[in-house]
C-alpha cells in the first residue's frame, strides 16, 4: 500500500507531450466514460483502481495502455492527477485512503460535494478540486456523445482550475467556475433540470391517463409542446416563455383543472397546485395581468388541497 512517506514526486511528473498523467479511482459509468473521453482527447490516462474485477478489466480494455489496481493508493505512482469517481457517500472515505505526493492533485466528480471533502488526502504542495459534467452517465456511449457542448462545473484550488478547464475544453465541454460555497445551489438546480423535469413528466402522464392515454402516447402528444416551451425559454427568456391559463388569468379554467384533478388524480394535485402557484409568482413579477385577476388567482391557489 502506497503512503506519502515515499520519495518526493518531483520526478517524471508529466508525459513527454507536457500533459499530466491521469488516473482514476472508481470504474463505474462516470469514471470509465471520462477516462475514454480524456484518452481520445490526447491525455495520458495511465491507471485505474477498483475492487470490481469486471469493471477493472472493462476500463483497461477501453483505455489502451492503462493499468488496473485494486487499492486506491496504488495509482499514485502512475499519476499526476487522480480522479475520484465513486458514489458521493464514498468520496470522503476513499479520499482518506489516499495520501498525495507533492505536486499531485485529487479531483472528485460529485455535483453535490465541495472539493474540501478531499482535504484529508492533501499534503504539502498538493491540490484538490471538483469536476462535474452536466451529463447523464447511464450509458457510456451516449454520455460520450453528449459531453461535447455540455457544461462542466469546476470548483477547488485556484492553481488547479486552469488544468481542469483545459480538460473540459479538450472534450468539447464548456467549463464554468463555481464561486466558493455555492455547490449546493448548483446541484439543486441541476437536480431540478433533470430529475425535477422527469418528475413533472410523471405527473403529466398520470393526468393524461385520465384521457385513456398510456405513457408512450402521452409523451408523444405532449413532449413536442414541452420542447417548444424549452426552446422559447432559451430564446425569449423564462418569463416570456410562460403560457397557459394562469398566465392568461383564466380563473375558471384553473379552478376546473384543480377540481378535476382532485377528484380523479389526487396524488397529482399537490404538484399541479405548486406549479400554478409558481406561475402566479411569475405573473406578479412580470406585471402582465390586471390586479383583479391576480387577486382572484391568489385566493383560489391559496386553498389547501382538501378544498378542491
């Protein structure tokens, strides 16, 4: 097991083309996809550590010239930058098993955790950071196709951020630096953009089922409308993209929706009501409805779910 009481690593710390050597701890979807992307972009990806033999074999087969190890600390002799691509709950524990040599960096890929969770691995002359691509990694090839044009959120030591930005640029992504202390806000917004929208689609499908549409039919009918709304938000701004009965002040229609959903899909009612309340907040901010209509909607939407 490697420790940080070995020789100072001011030795051969960079590949002959000037790029630092990259190793990974963790060979799941994220780690293997990033390793392949970095290797294709010309970065020397040298090693991986994982206790999963099958994943270790898959990684080394996908990244020519890389070596596989079981223990995290074993990659240190082959790397200048170590990417820790393990589940969020394991990041701190695995980092505690790694003790960096001078000149090395440790980077995690969690969207929620700050880079400081890696401080336990630091020694003099080392650096830490986080590198979070806004990409779904459920499928490696799809993730690799989606990396170009995606955003990568960077956070950590100032000395390391330019290198992380270069890595993002090299795979066609757009690096964005997060101010200190804002990781939770960034990740909550990301969760809303992904899981939140999917949850809304689940509610949509539940309501659409009342018209005897199965999920596939509902998505075929309503996703084009959703795409139009997203395109409008992108080009016009979020406020200007708002449409629907709340935006128009159609109090009777909103009341009918709420009553109908309450009777026939009560589990969907809290979400629909919350969305209407948010839309009304936007309407008030935009000043697009006369005050009497706003007041009527406020009174209607202030009721609890048992009132419909």
